[in-house]
């Protein structure tokens, strides 16, 4: 059962790691999925609380939205090239993300999620040795408002 141990950081999770796919959900199901899929792989390092605390700390270090904003890329429903998105993030964070997209009801490619790799002890970001598979984006990507 996830999320019992994180009651003291729920407000941080809600503001920094929300589930945008289902805004009416309080996030517990989403975070339970993240813990089961990713956190349990790090159980030798972290309990549930430590995993989510590390994730929030690492997210705060990257400041991806700031990197994108500096390059004039914002979640405004506008379209941007893959090169512009990846370049802005790499320039602003020092790391190349893997960009994952989904399709809206009209078939437009939308920015869905970004992948970054973390050192095994969760102390810092590292370049990904391999890029994860995912949903391809194409070159014209909508950055939907949220």
C-alpha cells in the first residue's frame, strides 16, 4: 500500500509532481503506480518516504520549466520543434532528456513526459546510457497548457 509514509510531503507532491492526466484524482493512485514501478527497485536505498523525498529533491535541482521558459518555450498550447525542446533543456539543465509524446484527439503530437537518468544512489543526474523506448514525437510538438 503506497503513500501512507508520505503524508507529511503530500502537499509538495501535489504541487511538484501532480497527475495532470486526471486532475480530479488526488494523486494517490498515480504515486502508488510510480512507487510500484520505480520506487520498489530502489528499496535497498529508500523506503517509500525516502524515494519520494529524493524524487522531489532531484526535480527541484533540474528546473526544467525554467530552462524551457528561458528559451521561450512555455506550456501555452504552442508548437515547438524537438530540437528546440531538447536543446533548451540540455542547455538549462546540463542533461539531455528523452522526450515522450502522446497524441491529442486531432492526432497532434503533444509533450507528455521527460526522462532523465539518475545515479544508482540517487545523489545526482547522469547521462542516460540508453534511451528508453516510448511514444515517438515527430518534429512538431505541442506543449499543452496545464
